[in-house]
């Protein structure tokens, strides 16, 4: 009889089909990743907007300056004294430091337009002192030098050698033009980076100039956004002379205020401590210190030195806070998030820090980090 033979043939055929199906399924499987990095490569790339924000949001660094009503630094606060609000939502401070010497990488952006000629000899020496003060030769402190006139030039790349920067400054000569915005752009995109930026060391720019721009390809709005995205704090020392109106004063204010820094105006108050100049008119425009005299030159040097000391003191005495944004999962994602830092126990004191941050990478420009 042929029935047993048929049954055996049927069983063999069925068994073969099962084996083929199992092999096909096995071929479709992906071996489990052997490392965390491999797991990232096979992870799904699609996500909704809130998930994407959470993945891309970086730790936010907040250098904070606290002064009392008389402008004196308050230096005895602790982590629990501060409150950080991100779009009104309280945040957990993950890092707090008030170390006397904090690692920084600082860009010295020096105006070399014709407006700097009148007092350049005073500015030159003061800027060199600023460099030596902020870059003491310790590897934790690095700086770079950009001059701007008709164009912005990176004269000294990132280094801990303060003498190299100071020697270059000694050879600089003001000419014409002012590409301030291009200088800020280059500071944020075109220099050698230091391992650990922007957290340790943190990023600082110091502009020495009057805020005027006549030659940049970039705009104020563009470089402000770039500086904020790269967590840069900008300070400025205005070179505007006493008695001169500066239509670009607001430029320095915006660059500094919106990134958490401030502006010093050393030459605007040359005579505030000189008694009698308002009650004793003179041919020099009611100035008590005659232009061209030793007293006048001495007062200029003194005020410039005070401004340099003020910037140096603030940078080296700040509180540094960091937090990873805790965002309301039901909130609509924002391109720019506002920050508020306060000290509940000192309601009359307003700490100085950056006003907000961009949680996403910058568009159309290479990020420095």
C-alpha cells in the first residue's frame, strides 16, 4: 500500500516548510546591540516636539553677580539662597560654585577704529593690565585677542600665554572702520576651543570700544543670538569720551545685558569727584581739569584702571549655577526660554545673570561647542 509512503512524504514536506519559516524569521531579527553606543544607532529617530526638546536641551550655566544697594559684591551666599525659574517653573540647581578663581576662556575684542586714537596710549596699557590680571599663567585661564576695524582679525588664538597677547596689543595701531559684530561672530565660531567649554572653563567676552559698527557683514541680532546659544557672557568697557554723545551706546548695553554682563563707562564721569567744576566755568567747556594737562591725563588713566578693576572683580567673584531644564511635559516647546534668578531672603536685591537661552542648535552658523 502506498498510504504510509504518502504520509511520510507529507510529514517531510511540512517539516521542511517549518524549518524554512524559522530561518526566514531568524534572518529578519537584528542581533542585540553590544554597547550603549550601538543601542543609540538602532534606536528610533522619530519623536514628538517635546521629546526632541528634552533630548537637545543642554545644561544651562548661569554666572550670577550679586551686589547690594551700594554696588558692593555680596559674597557670603550659599546654594540654598538662590532660586532659579525657567519660564516660571522652579529648577533644581545641580551645580553651585563660588570659588575664588574659576576657570574661564576670555576673548579680548579691541576696537581699532579711528575713534580710539585720541586716548589709545591709555587704553593700550590698561588693556594689557587687564590681560595680565585675567590670565595669570595658570592653565585654567585662557584667552584670545581679536582686533576690529575695517574687518575683524583673530590676532592671537586661544592661549594661556598672557605675554603673547600683551605684546601683540603693544603693536596695535587704530586705523579706520569698525566691524564689531563680525568680531563677536568670530569669537563665537573661529578660534581654538578648550576642553570642557562652556562649563569649565566658562566663556567670557570683553569688548573695549564705543559700540559703533560700520563694516560688519553680521547684524546685532545675529551675533546676540549666537552668543546666547553658546552661553557666552559679554562685558564691555566703553571708550566714549566725556562730553561726547554716543548714538551706539545701546549696542553695548544690549550685548552685555542680554548675556548677563554689564558695561563700564570710565570716561563719562571724569569730573564727578572734582569739586567746583560746575561753579567755575572755563574756556574748555566748564571742565575743572584742563585738557592737555597732567591732571587731565592722570584722571583718564585712573578711571580706565577703575573700569578694568571693576570688570576683573566681577568675573572673578561671581556665583556659578548650573541646572538641566525641567520642562513641563504639557507645555508648548519654545525657541527661546526666559530665566529668572532671585534670592527670596533678599527680595530687594536683583542678581545679574543671563536673561534666557536657546534650547536648540544655532541655524546657519557653526556652533563653537
